[in-house]
C-alpha cells in the first residue's frame, strides 16, 4: 500500500514534465534603423511587432550596420532582414523576399554647398560631385556606380558621419533614405547646419527578406502585411512614427517608446 502511494506520488511529479512543451524559438531579424527613434525605425518596429503578434510567432529585432546585417543574414546567423530594396533579392539569392512591401522609401541626395540640384539617378551621370552612401546599401551603390565617374564614389559607416562630412565639405553629396535623415536633421547635432535635400533620386517599395527554410512564413507574413495595409493600420502607425513631436528624442539615451496601438 505504501509502495503504491509512493508510485502514485512519483507519477504525479512526472505529469507536469511530460506535458511541458518548449516555447517556439523567436525569429531574429536584422535591421539597420534604431528601433525606438522617430521615423522609419519606429515605424518598422511597430509594423513587425504587430505582424508577428498576429502570426503568434515570437520576434526579436537586432540592430546592425547595413553591411553586417547583410552578412549575418546570408550566413544564416539571423532569420532575415527587416527591409531592403526589391533588387536586393537578385543580389542575395540565398534570401527569400516577402512579397508585400513593408515601406515606401525615398532615396535622396543631401548637400551643404549651395546650388546643387539633382533629380533621378541619371542627373548624376558624369557629374563632378564627390558622392557618398551608407556602406552595405548594395542597391544604392550599384545605382550610383552606373552613373558616376570612377573615383567619385565612397562609402561611410553611418548616416551621421555622412552628414558631417557633407557639412565639413569633404564630400558634396550624401545619399541615403529621406525617412532616415529627416529626424536626424531635426536633432540638436544638425538643426541649423545648412544641410538640405538637393533632390530625390528614387522612391520605391521596400521589402522584408527571410532566409531559406522560412518559405511558408514569408507567405503568411506577406498576407498579414497586406491586410494591415488594407485596414489602414499601416497608415496609423506611420502617423505616429513621423509625428514631429517625437523628433527631439531621436538620440535621447532611452529613445522613444514604441507603443503599438491596436
């Protein structure tokens, strides 16, 4: 009788263990934008947080320089990238494009020297300008290489460094996304600097990318993003992310809260 009681107790102890299931491994996506600063970084965080909540899939976002984000995705050390150009898929065949745009981004050229005006990539053809872009933006690099004379193009590690070099006259144009630079130019470091938008080179949809093995997730994610856009949720998030009231906290130590309204 005592032996039976001991056996029953042992069985009871085992019951929770055998019924326990391991939590799913989170999907880790690399991004090149600060998650909680204003503008596109905050918008991407809100979009992906809500999309993966609807998919019931845990998500982690890892902020990396653009070149490293690409290398980590290709190596399979992360599960994909938050946002890249459409042509990025042709350059990185090991990645799967999520076939619904996440954001529409504007590539623009920024100058400090007065009087520079550009419009479209072809306007730079044969130009005398010293042009810089953010390292790791392979599609932008390809576009610029196709129109600029040899030796006039260089890369920089980050947006702020690129803007400082323009401000100091070390380069004539810095090319990056307007959505990235707009809040930075409103920060204390650059407000009143005299840097201006010299013209738009391209406005295009951008997409998320996942590593091989996530084909079904790519299809499901595209469907969720499509529904979020149709419902107006994307636009609501955009209005929050690009609210100028958030710009002063772009480089505050704690950043801005990435609250996701439902």
